[in-house]
C-alpha cells in the first residue's frame, strides 16, 4: 500500500504573503494614479505592479516614483 502523503496547503504561511501582495498592489496603483510624473510610462508601471507580484510594487516605490521636489 502507498503511504498517504500530507498534501495540505500551509495557509498559515501563504495567506499573509497573499494579503501583503494585494495591499502593496492596491497602494501602488493608487499612488501611481495620483502621481503627476513617473520614471517611465504609467501603463508600463501598471503592468509591472500587477504582474511583478510583491517585487513589482516594491520596484515602483523605489524606482518608479519621482521626488516631489
């Protein structure tokens, strides 16, 4: 007989990462919408934020935003 493997998903570890990703994406998109100017076209930053998961949002906040001064 085959041993039954435990294939349950560790939601206690995955759920906080999913929530963090969603929060960063929403905040990043709101910030992008309100920004007057960015480094690069806004449409490209939308794609990076949505498809780049957590790193896409972080990249926007570090690289994409222009200083207010």
